[in-house]
């Protein structure tokens, strides 16, 4: 893995002394158990602590992160049922943010909803994970999203820099094909983990990954010193998504991108001149009709 991400982050977080090295993720885990009644609540706190330790203390890459370079992310696990003592039904919301050069602004880069996360958990049982075998649905799901977060983050710093992590996410999907758990197979849904991994490793979406890089490195990271130049670069990056739209109109991958970016695009272009504003309105309504109501705020 090239160290380009770290040369950039060194500029973001320059300090005279080197702090201790840390793991890659700074993940906040939240457990919402309100829908599960009549049970010992202590297990949910134990589960929260176990997942927090799993996400933040697992070594996901071979790169060395300083504490301030860790990727800010969050996972909200909403429990919807408990069929037995050690079986749980749930959904996940996964988010991750990326720092912007010379600002305090963190840009949302991952915003995913996974409604099919059913798992077994025994209190105090260690959470074990191996990316090359499928043994536990809970840790497989968490490992999958850890690699997706890493892949998107690295893509935003260097062109296609996240490829090794998307390949690892794809490997987890492949290993899960024989499992009974939902969310891993193509035929179950057109918006699940299978299609997330497939999209990030499919050549049809190269333009989307290029947009992720251009949007952040040539756009957002420039705006602290050149607002108009950065905004134009963001427009040009989004315009590059027409290639994806023409190949795969209405794709899940495009929806994922705008789940993270729609509100930000509105905020970035609200102060822009009328001519540029009209162009961005036409563009995003073409690429992302599902968020048309949000884009009306630009008018």
C-alpha cells in the first residue's frame, strides 16, 4: 500500500514530536436495544464494549497510524429481536468521516444502512475473526465494514488507493456464500453486502472511485485556500459520474455515494453563482433523483 495517505495526513496533523502509533479506526459503537424487552440489559453493554474493542484494536492494515490519523467512524446496532438466549436480530448504520485540509471540517464518506444482521453472541465470549474463513456472522459483518471504511478513505486520498481493502471485503463475501446468514448473497437483495463488494471491485465503477479522489483531494482539500477553484473541481468530479450513470443508471453504488454526499453538495453550492448553481442542480437531479427534494434547497 502506498504511503501517500500518510504524507497527506502528516500535513493535516503536523507536530514536532511523533506520538505513539495506534490502530486504524476510531470507531464509536452504539447499541440500541429498546425493541428487545424483558431481558438482562447488562449483556448489551458487554456487547457494546466487545464490539468497540474489536473494531478499534484489530490491526486491519500493515500501515502505521498515529492517534490523530485514525479514521473517525461510527456503528449503530439496533436490536430488533432476540429469538433465543444467544440469538439476536438487528440492523446496522455505518458512517465514516474524513478530515479536510486546513479546516476543522470532517466530510462524511460512508453512510450505509444494513437491515439484515442476525448473529449469535454469548456474553464475554471473545470475538474471533479471520478474513479467510467464515466462522461468525457478527465479526464477519464488522470486518467487512471495517475494510469498506478503509477502502473508501484510502480512495479519497489516492486514486484507487483502497483497492486492497475492497478485495479483502470481497474475500469475506466469497467466504460467506455457504452461510445461512442473510446479506451475503446476490439473489437475496440488490442492496446488500454482496453488491457493495461487487461494486467497489467492478470496472464499471472506476469513474465513481475516481470521483471520490477528485472530489476530496482536488476539491474539498483546496477550498481552504481557493473556494471557487475547489468548488469547480467538485463540480467536475461529480460530472465524471455521468460515465457511471450511462453504464449503470440508478445503480446502488451511485445511491451509496449520494447517501453520504447529498447534504454536503447542497451546502457547498448554496453560495455559488446562479449559473453554476443551475448546472449543479441539473447534474445532481440527473445522477441522484432520489434526493431531488434536498436539491430543491439550492433553488
